[in-house]
C-alpha cells in the first residue's frame, strides 16, 4: 500500500485541533504531497461539527488508534490468480513474476486458497498413485491451452470434471479392455497415428482424443468424432510429454491450500504474528471486509518500517497523542502549547509559537508558502482561531492571532463578531450532554512530579446550569480518576460571556486538601475568576498544587 502521512491532533480533539489537521493536510496536498491525510483522534464536538457542516469542508477521517495493523505493513499491490485458470498458466505467471506464493480468488475476487510449490507437490503425490486409478479435474479448454494444442472437434469445452488419463501404449485388445474399465465417456485418451485405435475411441465416445506429434485424423474419423461429440485435439509433443503436461491442465483452484487463513487489513500485528510464523512460506493473504484480497504479508515485512508516518498538530506531548503513535516516524510537530517530553530518533520539523491557536500558525504557513486558500479552508481556520481564543478574548490571544483573524475575515468576507457569536451559540448546546461526554469532549492528560492527572474544558454562556448537575459531573470525574489511577481529574467550565470559569475537581484527598481556590457554595466546585485559558492560566496553578501534594 502507498505510504500515508496522517496529520492529526490530540485525543478528544477540540475545534482548533481538527481544523488545523484539515487545513494543513490541504496545504501539503497543494504542495504535491498527495499522500497526506487529515485525521482526528476522537469524535467531533457540537461546535466543530457545526463548523464543518456550515462551510462544507471535508471532515478529517476518524482514527480510533494507531496500534500497528496488518495494513500498515503491506507494500506491493496484490497479485492474485483466478481459480478457473490452469495450473500451468498459474505456474508460468509465478515464474515470470518471481513469485513463490500467490493467492487464488474466485471471479468476484474473493479469497479461496493459496498456491505455493509445496501445495502443488502434495496434490501431485496424492493424485498420482501407481496403486490406484488417478482422476484429474480438467476442462477441454485447459487441456488445449496447456498442450499448445490445435482443436479439430470441440464439445463442452468449459465443463470441468474428473477424468482418467489413458495412454494407448499397449497392443490393441489389451488397450481396448483397459479403456472399457476406465469409463470411456470420461476418459482423456493420448495416442499417436494408430487409425484402428483412434476409430475405437471415437466409437466409444471418449471425452477427448489427444493426438501427439501433430498427428491428425482423416476425414472419415473427423466426421465420426463430430457425430459422436468427441473432442479431438492434436499437440506438438510426444506421448510421454503430453501425459506429463496434462496434469498441469487442472484448474489451479483444485491445487490451492484452503487451510491457509485470510487475515484482515485491520487485524493488529500482535494477532497475526503466531499464525504467520506457522504459515507455509511464512506468508498469509490479507483481505478487506468483503474477503477480497488486498495483498500478501510475509514474516519479514513486520521488521520493515510501516507505511504510515505522522504529523502532530495542536499538541506535542505523547500522553495527549493518539494511542500507538510511538510506533511511527513523526515528521513534524506544529503546536502552540508548552513543550512536553517528546523525543525522536531523528531530526524533525518542529514549529511551536506563542499564539492563541494552532490555526493561526497554519494560516501563516499558507501565506509564507504563497499558497492560496480555498474559501472553506480560510473559513474553518478563522473558526479555529476564534474557538481557541474565546473570540479573541482569551488571555492567550496575541496580536498575531488578531491580525491573522482580520486577514481571514477579509479573505472570506465573514464578520468576526457575528461568527464568534454563532460559535458561542453552538458551544452552549454542550450543557445538555451527559457528564461522560462533557469530560471526554476536550480532555488533556498531564504528568507532573511523577503524578498523572487530566483537565477537560468546555465553554458555555450558562455555567450555573451545570452546578445543578454537580453530583453527576463529580461522580464521572471520580470514575476517571479510579480507572486511570490519576491524582485528580478536573473539568474547567468557561463562561464565554463573563470570561470567568468554574472548576469541578475530584481526586485523591492528598491533592484536594492542597486546593486554595475560592470555593462555590458546594464542595468540589471552585470559582476561577478571570481564568479562561487552561494552558496559560490554569495548568501553572495546578502544577504548583501537584508539587505540594506529592512532595
């Protein structure tokens, strides 16, 4: 499969994260990197969904994780053969293309079995037994093709059925007796220019008469063969060669090993290692959801670099990245948050600027590269900036954000104040969501002083409505703490009108006792006056408390 570069934001993505991925992928594609794909590591928030629907921009593909999968290690396009072609034709193709194994499929491309040289050898050994009669499944057309034969009379050429191979190598009476014992109407008879035996075979209505060394029939016998429905062909080979080659006329579907399982594109690599090590030729066929062959995977493929690479946007900390990212080469990081503990084995492009939104950085990368933006991309980038800066009112907002927003407003013809109001209206619908969704919607995980914790954030113009759901929200935060063994879990509810916030916190008592923020009338909720930025205002305060709690 062609190498893909996924451009993806953090887990539980917010609007800026999804917009940045979509816009940067479009920039890369415009610059000729057509294998760049915009992705997201979580579901869309109502606000983000509204933005992409309103401006008719393609939504980044959803990736639940990047745990190594079979598909990521496929390289060559699939090589398959139809089950109806002859074994000879299949072996010729394998030799021509240097293949030691090939997948056999039906006419719809659905996997049937695998052909490899040991499977062919097993078939021959089991069918050519001097102690019993051997029957081979063949069609007349397969015989003609394999023997490079010239048809003289042809009947039921597509029918595949089991036939004995009879060679006219003995005296007349003995041969006739032998043929009678072999069910003449099914038999494939190989002989030279013996007129009397040719006539006998045609009279007994054998399935096919195969003449060697380019011998032919006279007119009388040809007419009789036509009358009796006997297929007669002449080939350039001698009798022994023809007898050997006719075995290769069998449809390749008869030769395949149908015990070799089909694995799926999305099967985790850990699941296929054992069956792959036990498979013949250390190779397994890989199929899509419908069973169509997408490729072959060899044991050696798993030690190669996967055909996936990653560009991280709107985050740089591994614990906020999509699960499994450590298995892939990270090409670039574009972010506006604090530096985490990301490390790579090789140099990468790392862009981190002190601005309020990654969308601001992406917009200016377009401008620096002199690549014009489509209107829908410019529109969602403007939304990304306004969303992450609370319509340019957040403490993280810089002059660069304001100037960039004005530029995008000019390009799109969209009024910043009106768009900001529309985004806030959509964000306000969050109040009715279940507590689990509220917390998962924009959750970020952190590690400080050896302790782990999470802080989620939502925006609304009616935070008091969530106070009435205190027990539900705090209960869900407690569940997050216990399931992930966090020091604490918090939800920052930002009032987009007053530009203040409420902080819901649940966690270990050693941390809770350190909190010195003004408390609301009920336990577990704190008043964060003038705090609207999780990154710039809240996390530094929480980091100090964590240090005291674990110190």
